[in-house]
């Protein structure tokens, strides 16, 4: 990362290697094309049009979003077939209804019967029906009805039986892959989530409910898929387009697949406490990861001897992993390149991303924010 | 916080009680007016024009900023006498020079001789001189030359002796007040920082350097000042305009002084694991504080029985502090009001703040972002 372009960037700066982004996107597209499974990439990590174009192979169709602001943003940029994969928030039903009436396909997600009642109260115009995915919890422990509870099947039946509402799919997030270490553990969770989801699909069929899609996701499971995932309709990973240190530790990728950095400059030498200061605080990196890496809050590229010990709003304190710092190696004004622990959290802190290719800045991407 | 306006807000929403903001600002202005010390409020917490107007009592003069983006933003809105209280970053000297040429008073901060060399290389036009504050470290341990080191006085002398550069002030941040608990401990740190700063001012005088200002700051020290602070020229607190749970635990304020909230709605009931989900993830609250409060990542207003246990990007998991949750008390779609652990970190996550007074929304504030 001693690329020529870095010297002209004001720091802290969030940089995106667009060639790595394209490779990550292509690998995921090809992997699931081979498996015959629709990739519905998640936009939450980057929230930009440019990166969405890369992830969808230019199709501008079939995406997942985490906020309604993202859904509106992508709709405004010509995207369609958008799945708002979030437990239907009752304050946003009207805005969801307007998007559903405006787009060819806008999907919402439901995991409780009160949400179904909200949809009934807001029938769509133009004879349209709500496209509803039911969230199933396959041992992840966040949103969704646990697969093992009878009320999961009951809710699916209720959705399917409701006028003006279609049961379009069953959606499971295997966020429990984030506690895995290595391919074997990831594949075990991917297999379990796939099996439980497919078993639920069988229950639906047995209940006479046909034509319902199935989708599971998480970057680890989709980076290390199991063959049974070919029996799913869709998958919905998101982080893979950037990857990060966390994903490399889980076993989703290697560090060479990480497309993003925070560039930061040395702003002070404090030999009396064996520390450098850099111009990267939590406003530029986030506190995600809690500083538990051997190198603290990030991996400092090319400098395994350094640790990002702590951050305040605009300052980062760097010390030696062991022994005394050789300050002459890090002159004030010189650049360091941080590989983020969690790319989603770091990208979120930046109003603009600096995009580079082959050592040159080729543009900027501006994410959408808010809800 | 069952105010009428809340029901119409989409969540998560960052709300500001403007009456509390005005009270916090007035108390601080009056406190230091009585002491005969200039209040130079810090903008880093909110980064809005509206709140800056309140903090400066409408003067639009004499502020501190943490980023050059803030400096430019305030200059663009008619502010002047702006102190960029950050170790001069070498990539931003040209932008600093332009601001110094454009404004009546634009101050930079320096804590090393390499930075002074950078200023020499960029003389100001129109016969202007750089206004430089020297950062002194009075046992805080972040930026600044330690007060006890001979090179501190040497740097001050070098700044004062440099053509085209004025030594305008000495600046100390007593961030070490953040590890205090209670008035007595805060006052001890405030006293120590004041004493060390004033001793340094005496050394300057003894060296024949006169007319240099002195400033210390931090919200705890300025909320619990010691009489000797009357001998300083300025103080520079910032967070006090919002306050937060952290400040109440330190002893800077009571919880009734906290002006900001994150409003969030219940989006799911998960009785099998005794948890609620709310629509507030780390994108709306930040991970600041590390979840170490007895009530987790925030104080849930009016609900001491609840704990914000964990957050992912857009989901917050709430459990009972002890025993079983009575889910009927928190219907899906109902609102909870979170008091942030660290208002600076939470405000940073929001592209817009919803401002209310006497139970009604009276406007929105839009902060500046970036560097």
C-alpha cells in the first residue's frame, strides 16, 4: 500500500481497491451460478450504487437491504426486486407500501403475526399483493421464529392464507457462522442452517403451500458453501465484497481478499510512553472488535510490530507489540494503512470512499445513510 | 419521554431536547463569565450550526473544532476565531493556510518542531502570521509535550521566535478527568491541570514570552471547576451541551441534564430466550462504552428493568436485568428511549438530529461530517 495515490489523500481516508471488489464479486456470482442458486447480494456493507452494480453484475435486480433508506436509494437509482430483510417496523409500513406499489418487486420480511396484521391494514393499490418472506431462526438467535416451534409453520400458513399477501420466501440468517473458526466449523453451520431451512420447506409442501423460495446467508457460509446449498433458491451474503480482518479470522477469506483500508498519518511521537499518535480515531474506524486483535483495533499493513491500542474521537494511539518503538521508521506525516476488523462498521463512518485501481484513484463512491 | 411527537418519528431517531441544550449552554457561559474566563466551546459533539449558535450565545466567534471539515463548515456559516485544536496534520497545511488567510482568526495547534517547520514552509499572504497554540500534556497522555520535559519550553520559545508565526496560546486537554468518579476527583484533576498549565505560563514569562493565552478543557473539569481556573484565559469543553450517561457517572451532571436520546421501537418478541429486539443497532448508538453499564450499552429511560445486551448493525437485543420479561409491557411497535453512554459517539452515527421543545418537534439539525 505504498501506492502513489495515497500521498495526495487527506487522512483519515477510507479506500476501496475496486479490482479486489470485482474479484470478490465475481467469485461469489460464479460460485452460486455453478450451484444453480440465485445470488441476492446484501447492500448493507457499502450502501453505494457503484458497488451494487458490481455485485449484481450490472443487472440492478435482486438485492437485499438492511434499511428502508437503502431500499429507497436503490429504487431511485433504477434498482428493482429489492428485499427489505428486516422485521417489518410498524412505523414504516406506509413507506413500504409506496415502494411495493412503485416497484415490480419489493419484498418485506415478517416474523410475527402482529406484523401480518399491519400488512392487512395497508392493502396495496393496483391489485398488487405484498411479497412477504418469513424469517426463520435456525439457531442464530436474533430475529425469526425458531424452526422448531409449531408457530413457525402456523405463521407461514397464515401468511399464505391472507388475501393481498403472498408468502414469497423463507429467510434464514446464519449469523452464528461469525463465531466459527475455519472452514470445517463454517461448513457445519452452513449445513445445519441449510438442512433446517429445507426441512421447513418440506413442512410447507406437506401443508400444501407450494412455490415458496428459500434463502440463507452470511458471508462465511456463502464463502465456504456446502453442496446442499444447491437445493436453496437463493443466498444473501453482503460483507464478502469488501471482506475484513474478522472474516479472515473466521476463515471466509485470506487477508489478500480484503478490499478496504483506512489510511492514516502519524501526527505525533511520544517516546516517553513509547507511543505514536495517528489521525484515525473511532470516527474513522469504529470501535468494532473491541481491540481484541493481537494488533489491537486493526491490522496495520506491513507493520506486524505495531498495535492500535486505543482510539478517542480523532486520535489513535499506536504502540509496539513488544519492546521499544523505532520512531525513525514512522516519521511525523508518514502514512500507515489499517485493515479494518469489521468493514461494515468502518465503511459506516465515512461519507465518501476513495476508489483505486492499479495504484491510482479512479473515483469516489458516496454511500446512503439513515433509515 | 412519552411526548406526543415521538409517535410520528421513524426510528431509530436521534433526538435533542433544545431546552436542555439551552440550559446546559447557559450554565456554562454564566459559570465562566463569573470567573472572568473566556468560554471557547468545542463543536465536536454536535457539529451543527444551530447548536454552535446556542453555545456561543449567538456570537459566532471563539470556538474549537476537532476536524478541518468542521473549521471550513463554520467558516462558511460566518463563524470566526476558530481554533483547530488538533496536532497539525501535514497533509492539511495548505487548507489551514487558506482558512488563516480568509478568517480574522484561525488558530492551529502544534506539539512538535516538525510541525513548526511545516508552517514555516507555508508563509501566510497579506502579511498575516500563523496563530499557534502549543499543546501541553499535563498528565493526560494523548497529544502534547509533557509539561515536565525541557523541550516543552524549548518548543514554545522556538514558536515565539519564528518569523510569520505567533505563539498565541498554550492548550491542555484534561481527558484524564474521564477516569474520575465524583466531584472531588474531578476537581483534583482540574486543579492539577490548571496548576501545571499556570506554572508553564510562568516559565514562559520568565523566558520573556508575554501575552500568551492559556486554555484547559474537558467537560468534567469545566462542569466542576476549581477557583484557580479563574487565572486561565480560556476553557474549551464541548460535550456538556448534550451530556450523557458517561458524564453522569463521572459526576459532571445528573441524568436530568442529558439532552439527547435515541428513540427505538420494539420489532420482535423472543420469549424462548427472554429477549426483545429493537430497531437500534450500532449504526444508531455506536459501540462506545463497551456495554459495561448495568443496563448494557445505554440507560433505557423509565425502564430500569431492561438491559441493552448487544447490538448488530441494525438490531438491538434487550433482556431483563433479572428474571423474566413481561412482554405485554413492550408491545411490538412500541417505543423505548435510550440515553446514550457517549453522546459524541452516538450523534456521530446520525445524518440528522430531531430537535424538540415542550413535547413538539421544532426542527432538525444537520451535522457536518468528514475531515
